[in-house]
C-alpha cells in the first residue's frame, strides 16, 4: 500500500509551493491506489502561529486535495500533530545514544558563538562535526559519567547525531537519481532540544516510520538533510522499510532568479497564498487566490504543470486526468518560473467551462449587492453572452452593467472621436428604423447597415459606435444588434433619446 504524507509546519499561511507539494503527493497516492496523510509538524513551538493549522486544512479542502487520515480526520496511526506525540520521541533519542549514534551536548549559546568567531578569524566556517566535536562540551569529550552528572544536576543539554567519520552516504532520489555526500561535509545535527521537543529531523523519521510512509515527496530545500535522514534509518535498523525520496524543484520568481516569495507577489500584484491570510501578530492581510476569484481547478491545473508535464501538448487537465497522467519521473530537476499571464490564462479557460447558470449565480449576487432586481432568465442570457469576455468574477459587473442600467455619463474620448455634430440626425433615424421594421436581427441589420448607412455613404464605424455610446456609454460590448435585441426596443430607444438630448447640449 502506497502511503504518502503532507507535513507542513503551522508557522503561517501555506505558500503555493507547499500547495504544489501537497498536490503531487495527492496525485501520486491516488494514481497508485494509496493513502494520503496530513501531519502537522509543530516541533518548533517558538514559530507557532495561531490559525495556521486551520488555514492549511481549509486551503487544501478548497483545492480538492483530500486526505484519508490526518489531524482533522483521525486515523489508526494518530495522533497526527507532533506536539501530541511528544512523549514517544524521547525513547528514540535514548536508543540512539545507547547504540552510539548520538550524544549529549552541553555547549552554551555563547560558547558556540565564540567558536564561530574563532573560525571566522581564520576565514573558515565553523561546523559541529567529527572534526570539532572533540573540542566541545559533550558526552564524547567529557565522558558519560560526567555527562550524567550534569544531566542529574539539571544542566540543559541537546542530543546530537553522531556522523561516522569519512563515509559516503547515498540518497536514492526518484527525480534526481543518486545523490552522494561525504559525512565530513555534514554537521552533527541536533535531534532533541533542551526544551524537551524533538527537532524536525528526529520527529520526521520516527513519524514516517511509525506511520508506515512509503514515499516522501517534498521540496528540494530538504535535499541537504536527506543524508542525515538516510543515516537515521540505518541507525534505527529501519533500512528495509525506508521510504523512497523525491525532492521537488523550487517555484521561482517570474524573473527566474531565486525562490518565489510573498514580496514578489506584492511587487507584481499576484497572490502567493491559496487563501487570504490575516496575520494575527501584525494585522497584515495577504491576498489569496480564492478571494481574487481564481477557480480551484485553475489553480490546481496551473500548479501541476509548474515543474511537471505529461509529455504531450495537453495543458487543460481535470484532477482525474492529472491523476491518470502523473509520473514522478517526469518532474523536472530545474526550478519552475511563476508566470502570472499563464495563471490568468488557466483561470480564463476554466471560467469558460462554467455553465451559463453558474456564471448567472455570480452575476445575480453582484446585482443584489447593488439593489438591482432582474429576471433570472434574462441574467442567464446575459451571462452566457458575456462570459467569454470574463476571466475573474470581479469583472462581471463592469462588463455587464449596461444590460441592467442605462448609462448616466458617456466616455469623453469615445464621444470626441465618434459623436459628430450631426450625429443626432443619424440616431433619430435609428429610432425610426427600430419603430418601423420587424424587431429581429436580419431586418434591423438590412435596414440600418445596408439601406441607411451604406446607401447614404456614411461611415459605418462612426454611426454604429455612436449608437454603442448611446446605449452603453462607451465603445465596448458585444455585437450591437444583438445587444439591442437583448435589452429590448423600448429601452434602446429610451437610451438613444437620452444621449441625443445630453450630447447635443454638451456639444
């Protein structure tokens, strides 16, 4: 049974890079008939942010990324919040010490800082490792008897992993192939902190093992830690059940240099979080894809193709299609640049997939906000006619307002360009045509464009755009005759008469 986990820390809003990691885990699990677990990794209590855990759950639910077990669902491998699992980690730290894979370290912060400065003075970088640990205050240099005395006296300590000297450690990565690193390049990471909480490294390995995780799909920022994780599996004797690793490429700034950040979104005007986030400490509000009107299907499709592709030209894919086509080995090793225009393109494509009734629901809600009542069938008709011009729901009112309200002012640039001093004569003729010919498309088209405009050698663009100014207030909108037929004869004539009166006075 394939079992994967998404294991975020509740330190703030979920970045879309984290969303993509969750999505790839979900696609892999579903494709293989496996299970997806949500685990909250809150070992760093100092960075805990209230509301972040619920935000993560709500964001992934909005996007359709479903879990089989987790902090919000329960399950046979719980609890699924690391702070609730705290008592179990101590025994594993003790096991590593007993087996010679870890040691107690008593170094005070000021001693560590002094050692760093000493190395800096020699233009070197200090690392707590096999070369330096003998010079530090730990159970290896002091002896276990002295270490135990200090522990019994209540002296604070941490537990560090003890890397063997000068061995090559290979990580088998599903995306990058074999990645090998020598232990002399690695520092003896802290596994257990003085506050009684495990670090990410220890808790992560213990949880993945006890929850029977088979594949770890995570961001490439964890690749430097992977040799330690491989060694922890070896130290515990769990090599035979060690999960397979896949380290995902970063999401990059639109310029391609560096990891995509909130600052980039603020600078260029796009969200980097799935939902709007209200920071409980600063009060700052960060925009979200949901609140900006993005459809969850569009966000999912966009993120899926940022670092992976199915090997075809197909770009629009439902969740079901993504599950069918997804292949970890087709994930790029290189970072993927965020493209705002492409994000909007996906949104437009998915907005067009909405039914006329769904678009009408969005439009009707905006009409009600403005106190406008309209026939439901009419709203659906307008929605169907105009949705191809829409990318975001926020554009609905501005794009469709003239179907529900007559213009109260007229665009000055459009009037100056199109509305000549004799235009009131031509508009009066339009009224006459509407009153005398059958009120249907072909009859109006023939009488207005052929028998009047063309027969009298008039400029079609000026006359028809002036008619549009009278009806809409500016030179935008669908086919003019279709627009007239939609809002009706009486309303059209009323608007033309008002424009003749107002624009004649202004000129």
